[in-house]
C-alpha cells in the first residue's frame, strides 16, 4: 500500500507542476498513463472523502454546541 502512495505522490507532483506551468510535463501526457490516472483518481477520492468527513464533523460540532447551550440554559432551575 505504501508503494501506491509513493507512486501517487510522484504523479500528483507532476500534474501539479503541469497545471501551474512550472514543470515540463503536460497534464494530458500525465493522464495518458494508466498508473498516473489511477493514482490521481485515488487522491481525488481521498480528498473528497476528507472534505465530506470535515463537513460532517463541523455539523456535529455545531449541533452539539447548540444542544449544550439549550441544555445549559434549561438545566439550572432557580429555587427562589
């Protein structure tokens, strides 16, 4: 599994430099390679899942924060 990530980083770097115009590689040539295409696809899938997880975590934090505020304001009942 580690070899896949090492290989993926190489192709991701090539694609990045191609898009930024700082490298000699053309993105079309990079994507013609099946290994490069698979590596970039895995990387994109990983980024998408990380973003989904981040959005879910933010929603959970917001929901818990709101519930704690509501519970905190109703938990204290004055005895006076």
